[in-house]
C-alpha cells in the first residue's frame, strides 16, 4: 500500500497570498525582479529579510550560500516566492536550516509548492533531491500572479505541468489515486491552453503537483535535462522530449500532448553535445528511467536523441 503525501496546509484562491499572515521573522527566497514585479508589495513581505538572486536552473552552490549567510539569522520561517527555481531552493534551504517553509508560486507549471522534490544543478548537471522534510508547511496558490505574466513564462509553465501530469500518469510508481489526479490535471490544463483560459492554469498545476509528486516523472524528464544543461528552458525542452517519450511509450496522451505543443509553437530544439555523452547522461538517470512504463535501453536513448542532432 502506498502512502499519499502532501503539505500540511494548502491555501488556494485569488488573494490567498495577499491576505495571509506571515511570521514576522522570515527569510524570503526569490529571484531578481521580485520587487519590480510587485510580488513583495502584494504579499506584504517588503520588510522581511530577502535573498533575491535565485537563478534559472539554480545551483546547489546558491542554496549553500544562502544557508551560510542566514544560518545564524533570527528567522522563524523560509518563504519561497517565485517560479519552481525559487521554490526548490527555498525547500532545500528551509529543510537544512530546520525552519518552517511557506511556498508561493508565481508561475504555474512545476507544482513545486506541493512536492518533496528540489531540483538543483550540481557540477553542471540537474540533480533531484527528495526528502519528506522538504514538504511545505503551507503552500499558497494565488491566481493573481498569472495576470501580468509574460506569454513565454505562461507557455513554459503550462507545458511543464502537462509533461509532469502525463508522465506521472504513465509512471510505474503510480496508483489509482495518482492516475486520477494526473488525468484530472491534464484535462484542466488542456482546456486552459487550447482555449486560452490561462486563469485556470494555477489549479491545473496544483493538481499536477499532488499527482506526480506521489509517483514520478519518467523518460521525458530524463531526456530533457541534457537540453536544459545546454541552455534551453525546462518547459521548452519538455515540449519535445516528453512528446518523444510518449511516442516511445505508446502513451494514451501522445496525440493530445502533440496538439498542445503545436498550439504553443515552441521552436525546434537541437542537441549540441556529443550523442554518446548525452545518451550516457540520460541513461544514468535511474530515478526517472526505472519508473518508465517500458524498459529503456541505452540504444533506445541514442535512437531518440538522434532526431535532435544538428
């Protein structure tokens, strides 16, 4: 029997982040532009201690720097405010500092606010850290933040969520509950993207996180990391690698996922590094590949990657 896990508290709705009473002594972890975008003002977090230099695809070194800088600070809570990168760093830092964690997504694709996973770059390679202690004490999902999001951010976030829920549905580590959540999430996301009802993406992303966070993503994510390491955004890479995975796995979502990628009009991705080196990197990602519904050989990976070579 599989135990389903999620944050202790989830607050959802327009104004949820604005109306929340945050601990007075908190550390906000976010990215550049949090102030200019009005995030700190909206959440009334302007007077809190703040680290606002989280980079895309954040490194373990960044997390360690924050831990070193604030390990002796008088704080009760770590607040992650931003996209998946900021939330992943906040989860890792909060866990290592032994502080309560409040996570507030401003993009809606990673589902990071409700998972026990932090993805950090270690020596140039994206690495997943898993620990129950990285669950948020409170996740706050406020659709307010999607209002002024650039279309490229919306596109990358949306396809990220679609990749996670469809791979999660196919995962060998899933069960009836996770399949129900992942399927429901994709229905919400598909409608939101194809009919441009972007205000519904926050709910789709939240349900996605609750679903795949209790099983696993699979081959599509293992493939995507070699492209993310070459500079493609995570969502951009997934739009092609998850589609390739769905083709390989004969997933029931293949045609529907392809319609979404066509709607979002991502430019073609290309593999720049040596094919064999890339295949070796993907094949070493056992956390994703061992949960894939079909056994994946190194030869299979080479065949898939060939279609992306320049």
